[in-house]
C-alpha cells in the first residue's frame, strides 16, 4: 500500500535496513579476451544465479548490469554476526540452506549433521556448519561462488572447458551517499553508453531495468541507493520518508540517470554513446515520471509467463478461473499498474 500506513511501515523498514551500515563495493569481471559470448540466455542465467547466491550469502545487490562480455555489481556486504553463525540452531542453519539446496542434496546435509550430533561429535558438527558460514557475509566468497557456478553452467551448455573469466574480479570500496549514487548510475547507464538501448529502462539485465519491470529485490536495491543519496541532504528520518514510496524513488533515480547520461562530444569521440540533450531536457522537465506506454512495455517484458493484462474486472474473471494456482492468502487477482494513471491491471503468478 502507498497510503500513510504503508509508508510508515516502509520508513521503519528502511531505517532498520540501515542499522549497522555495511560496506559497499563496485565489482567488475570480464570474459577472457573480452569476447562477446554472453547472449540473452547467458545473461538470464547469470542473473538467476546472482539472486540465488545473494540470498544465500546474506549480501545485497544494490544494482547491476550484465553486458555481453563483462558484468558490474554494486553490492553491500554486511559485517555479519560476531559469532559467524555459531549461535544458529541446526534447524535455522538447515532452513537457510533451503535458499540454495533442495531434494537429495539438502537431505544429505541434514543426515550428515544429525549423525554427527548423535555421535556427540559437536566439534566436528560445528566445523561442518562453519564451512557453509564461511561462504556468507563475505565479498570474495560470494563472487568466487557466483563466477564458478556460472562457468560450470556455461561450459556444460556450450561444450567447452577451461576458464571463462579473466582472472580475479576487480572491486573498489565505494563511499556511501553521493558516491554510491554516482556508481549506481554509471552501472545502469552501461547499455546506453554502448548504444544498445536509448533509455536505460529498456535493458532487461540491469538493476534499473528489473526495478521498473517490477522485481522487488531490484526495487529495494535502488531504494537504498536513493536513500544513500538523500542522507547528504537531510536526516535519516526525513530521507526514509522520501523513499517510502517507490514512485518517488524511481522518479528521483530516473532524473539522476538522465542527468548523468547526457550525450556529449567527448564521449562520442571515444566511441561512447549517451542520451540526447533533447530527451534529457524532456525527462527532467517531467520530473522523471514514466509515461503509460513506457511503463507498460517494461512490465510486459517481465511478466510474459502467465501474463494477464486488462481492466480489473477482466483480470478478476481470469483469476477466478485459475484460483487453484494461487496460495490461500491471495484474495484478489488484479494488480494496478504502478507509477502510471493507466486503468489497466496485471496478474502475475
């Protein structure tokens, strides 16, 4: 809900998320010899793995961009608990592993841990658990796992062997506030600079593109980027109120992208694209708001599986016919299109 009650809850969530501020890193890794081998299928799988290991590793992707021969991540790394997970119960530990493992593998881990406990080999059990905890709350472990798992998948799909990435990833520690906002915009503008799209929202494999398309995890990342930007201008409480509404977040961030992405002669000489001055002026004069057609195109791109699009009554009719596919907590099918005055609604499974 975007009402006062929902906004109050969002303010509390943002402030809670900023308690014990994590370190922020800009990470880059390139394909060997900078070959353009990452197509749509590869980019899609990379993002899938990235989100999977993001949840397991307890890190947060603020924004990202997967290009044809490299990727950028802006990632928060929390300090992690002082005991590095030792206080977790076995059930908490196994429940967290469900973010990464299912079926036979998870059953094997559970059985091995239970056997160690039955034998009262608690030191061995803790060492076994620590092997997993060592992969959490850690930038190097997160990046190593992500790159290794993607390489394994890529080699299997393409029938190849050997390394895919050009050495260790590069990273820089980014100061919070304005620096975080600047790096985030740089990352989301990559496809525009490469002249792959004219508008950064039209690039599917980026944080901004995902956020405009409705992905909750991408939206939360950009919410914190904008929050960081505002902290230099106002108090935490006021900044949290400003980013409570996603409509305000995307408006502010879009203004940032178009201001930073303006095309200039120097970039053109270096073979780098940008956004035309006329379009930048139009977007800034509109305060960063997206038109209905632009928003609709972005949302459709992400909701192709099982998509229903129409007025509320039509969507509710289809929902009633497919009620068994939804959980008991679901009370309606239609969802309003956000950030637009469109009367159209969507349904997603």
